[in-house]
C-alpha cells in the first residue's frame, strides 16, 4: 500500500522495503493461528484491490525508481510483483497445511 502511495504521489524513488522484516517479526505471526493469518491477509489484500480497482491506464503506467533494483518500475508491474509474491507465500502455506 505504501508503494502505491509513492506512485500516486509521483515520487521519483519508491520507499525501500525493510529486508529485515522488522514489522513481521514484531507481529509474531508464528504464534498466531493460521486461520487468523489468512483472515488478516484477506482483509489487507481486499483493501489493496479496492484501492487499485478503478485505476486508469495512465495511473497504472506511473513510473518510479525501484530503490534496490535501481531501475524504473511501473505501478502495474509493482502490483504484479506483489501478487506473484503473495501467490508464492500462499502456496507455501498450503503445502505446510497438507503435510
């Protein structure tokens, strides 16, 4: 969500991701029931979808510099990357639940 705001605010460079996952560690997700985690994920993802649902092509094409890659990135590509990352994480969760 924060990076979406960076694009909409027409910032030259997107904010950096916390590669140490401080917020995730502090949230102590490993101590929470899986159902609660999935519910929180669903609520958060639905907020994101509502935020971007009606973006037009010019908004989806906004560009900013990705801080780690040092390459320009379009908003639509950033959203695709986030969706792919979420799919990867959900696949890992499914595999853990099946095992």
